């Protein structure tokens, strides 16, 4: 497990609290053999670590508090190259420009014959085609359900449940922070007040630009474009506009015309964009409020299919990682 912040700990908590249920229902037992962080230490023990103790150590401030036997000097790249494990889980911070350092770690794990599950958007947004080819060449699985809409199964819906349909367009509210701000503005709040509230609630970072300027949504659009339309979108070249230009007056004006502003990522076979759009309130995406996310797949056989659910959160995204692990277990038979 590379990275053990909100998402990594969310997964660990699920593995701990649902261990019996996962064993009984799915014959699934997780053995965590390594945890790596940037500043809070690392643990590696090929026979397995004690998950409850890892959680307690992280809560106490770092993996130095872990009492049982473990090697403590492995970094992520060395583990990916030389560690003994089955699946590498990447839950370190996203870099949408380079995908690094996670991209090299994922490359090393796949080359080393390991399956890979990511919550980190960077490597998938930057190099999906390369990583898919590398996984295929090494007969390994590459999964990344948590990179779009957190634990809500947007990727599995597109690739598995809708297999056989042709998806012609994707439109989504894929950033919860901006949707929260726009929803607050509908009740009369100014943009700055709504942003400050999102920060106070922990939805937006101290530097909120990745969310409010649309870059987080653009990274998700790049992932969806690569996997659904087989087309690489460079986030830096994409048409991306955030919500900072939307005023309380323009929100009120839209409401007077039965419309709502939403930050919409649109992906078609021809490209992708992220723009604030005024949607009629009859549109299913217009009814999605607060930090909730939603995505509409337009298909040839079903028309529009819309999925609504949580788009972030440690446990929610930890669930996405679990769902990928269960998928890999199923595929391995
Ligand atoms: N949070 C969400 O709701 C959510 C939803 C979907 C996707 N994601 C993605 O999931 C990933 C993790 O998110 P998060 O919220 O858990 O982030 P976070 O709380 O900031 O945790 C990041 C973790 O990665 C570790 N880390 C940083 N650089 C590293 C490196 N070079 N090698 C190894 N570990 C490193 C950090 O170490 P320290 O503990 O020392 O800081 C920390 O443990 C991100 O890519 C994010 O975009 C998050």
C-alpha cells in the first residue's frame, strides 16, 4: 500500500472491520505486507502486517509506533521492484502533469509481474495506454475505479455493465468541491463565503485551485476519454474553465429561468472539456447537489444512463480499492 492518508487508511479500516464478512461472503482475505508513506515511515513484512496495529500507529502519528516485527527502510520504488506481494495499491498524491512519482512505481510493479490498483489519478490520466499495454504484456490486471467518482462505480458501469452498448458521450459532475460551492451559492451565499465554508468542512484544500479551476475534473475527463474512447487527452491542452467567475447574480438569474449552474466535464470521441454550464432543472445532473457527483453516459441502445453517488471520502474511495481487489480475485478464479 503506497500512501496511507485518507484513502489508504479508509481501505485499511474496511479490511479490518469487514475481515470476517469478506472472508465469509467472498472467500477474500487480505494480507497487507507493506505500507509506505512519505513522512510517517514505512513497514514491510512479507508474512503480513497487523492491520489494526498499522491503523493505531498512523493515528498515533506514524508507523514508528508499530510494535511488531517489520523492515522499515523500504521506499515505494524499491518495494515495487523487489518486494514480495501480489497487488500494489497506489494511494499517494496525484500529479496530473507527470503522473510522478507514482507512474514509475506502477511501471515497476507491472514489469515485476504485480497487479496494480490505483486511487491516484495521475498515472492513469497521463499514461493509460502505456500502462494498459504494460499490464497486458505482463498478463497483469490494472484497475482504478477510485480515480473517478471515488467509490461510486462509474468506471465499472461504463466498461462492464454497459459492455455491448456504444457510449457516444459522457457528461459528469465529477468534482464535489465545486458542486458544493455552486449549491451553497443557490441559497444566496457569495462565492468567497461558499469556498471558505468548503475549506472549513475539509472539502477544499487550502490551495483550492485544483478543484475550483477545473483541473481535478479535467484529470478525470482524461481518464474517461482514454478508457472509453481510446483517446489520450492532455490536461494542459484541454479547454478547462472553473467556477471562480460565477457570481451570486448569475446563479440567481439562472434560477429565475429554471436553470442551475453546474461544472460539467464533457467527453466525446472528438475530445473533452470542463466548463460551467447552465442546465435546465429537468436535467438529472441539475438535481445533484452538495458534494455528490454524477455521470451520464449517452449510449446507442439505452439512451442516457445516469449514475449518482459520493465522489470522494477516505472510506468511500477505500471501498473503490476493495472493489478492484475483489474484481482481481474473481478474475484469478
Ligand atoms: N481523498 C479522496 O476522497 C480521494 C478520492 C479519489 C481519489 N483520491 C486520490 O487518492 C490519492 C490519495 O488521496 P488521499 O486523500 O488519501 O491523500 P492524503 O491524505 O494526502 O495521503 C497521501 C498519502 O501518500 C503519502 N505519500 C506522499 N508522497 C509519497 C511518496 N512519494 N511515496 C509514498 N507515499 C507518499 C503521504 O505520506 P504522509 O503520510 O507522510 O503525508 C500520505 O500517506 C490521491 O492521488 C487522490 O487524488 C482521493
